[in-house]
C-alpha cells in the first residue's frame, strides 16, 4: 500500500511539473492592438470608457433635439434653453426617482448624509456645464458647440492633478494636445483659417453676428469649467453614492435653478409645445438625457483615472458631424475628416498604450517559518 501511494505521488508530481513546463514553453502572448481589443480583459478594464462613449451617443441626440427646438422656423417664438432644461430635468428626475423607488436603491433619494454636500456640488456644477452648452446652440452649429467642450480633458487633467493628486502622464498630455489639433481642423476658427465665405455659412444654423458668437463662446467656456468640476466631484465621491442618486441631484437642482430663472427673468415664460414634433423632441430630450447622465456617471465611477475618462469626450465630435450632415446637410470636408481621424486615433492610443505609472507595485512576499514566530507572549 505504501509503495502504491509513493508511486501515485510521483505520478502526480510528474504531471504537475509537465504542466508547469508546458506553461514555460508557451508562445509569447500577442500584444497587438487587435488582440488587446478581442481580449475579454480589455472590455473589463475599459468598461468605464465604453460606457462614457455610449453616453456621448445619447448626449449627441439630446444636443440635436435642443438645436431643433431652439431654431424651429415653424413657430413664432423659439423655445429658450432654460425652458428645455426645466422640462428635460423634470422628466429625468421623475425617471430617476421611479427607478430608485422600484428597485429600492440604498439611501435614496438623497444618499448618505456625509456625501450630500458633494451631491449638491455635483448639481450646481452640472447646471453651469449643461446651460453653457444649451445656450451656445442658439448661435453656433452643433459641431462648433461640441468642439469647445473638448477643452474639458485638459481642464480635468489639471484639476485632477490639483485636487485628486492624480498623475497626468505624458501620453495623456500628448493625447490631449494632438486631439485638440484635430479639433482645430474641424472647427477651423477664422483667426487661423480665415473668414468663411458667405456660401459656407448657413444663417439658419449659426449666427453671423460676432458679438453673439463671442457670447456663445463665453457661455461654452463657463460650461467647460462646470463640466470639468463635475468629473472631479464624481471621482472624489467614487462608489460611495449610487450613480442614479447623483443624477437625481443634478436633475433636481438644474430643474429648480432653470424654473426660478424663467420666472424672474423678464421676457421669459413657460410655453407649451405647439406641435407634435416639439412634444416628440421634448420627450426624446428627457429620455436621452436620463440615459446619458446614468451611463456617464457609471462610466466615470468605474474608470480609475479622471483624465482618461475626460479624453473619451472627444468621440462626441464624430456623432455631432454625422448628425450635422444628416439633418442640416453640412458635409464634412477633407480637413474635418482628417481631424476626426486624429481624434479617434489619439483616443485609442490613450486607452491601448499601457500607463506604467498606474501599475500597482507588486510586494514580494517573504516566507515565514515557525522559528520566526515568538510564541512566548
């Protein structure tokens, strides 16, 4: 019996060593871009970034609907950005509350007490971010309005370095810089590319008044600061608060500020949508806004670095140009296509190139022997 046991142990030892030997002689792993994308770990490690990109699809739909409402030529009085915000955020908050109530989200509707102040900050910064975008749509094209928001990654990287003490790597810095060059090729500002000829400018889509254009750009820059601050606040909160609770803070506070502003601003007031088309756009704004905020918050919470999250914002220009062509027949020219290619390539490079500084150092484990343990106490 003893001999059989020894033989069995020897056979098991040989099998285990053969398996270890097979592992040692395996071919080196394929590190190509294709293998990284098809690897299941790729989606797991970059799920947050994927959710952010999907949220940008919904955001582009929402922006287009806002543009259509604000520039609707079939009505006597176009709908103001504050009215759109008020209705959209009311619908979004109802969706959030209904979801949290049905699924019994922990600590709903306002979250843990120690994080409620940050929830309010998320709402206030979120309002400044979204209002800047909505207001600029009255005087800028969709791609131009979206392009200005691409300052967000650089601002987020700086704020994350200051408040979150995150590393802003050279790859991320070059990615932001190169992507912004792509943005310039798409926007083609007059001070770099000269004034556009009259046949290139559609007054039904953008204003030709320099003062209004400057006002729109200033509002967009205010939105950039607000949206960047939102990313920092959400990263600081982390997973301590459910994403929908943060979305509900944003929607409720924005609804309150928008409604109060409409009431006390001369010349403004609530106007009921006059056509089925306007009702459809309002509903679509509410639905797309809900999914956009939920996916964006979830994506930012999942992604380990705020700067990488913000770089995914660049993908929105692709959707914006597509909508601009489908609805307003503004076809991108050669420079725009080059800019899109640069932006997409830069975003993929930031995701696929491994950041050595973000790797967690491996602690070497030392063996502990019985002689090292003091059992006298």
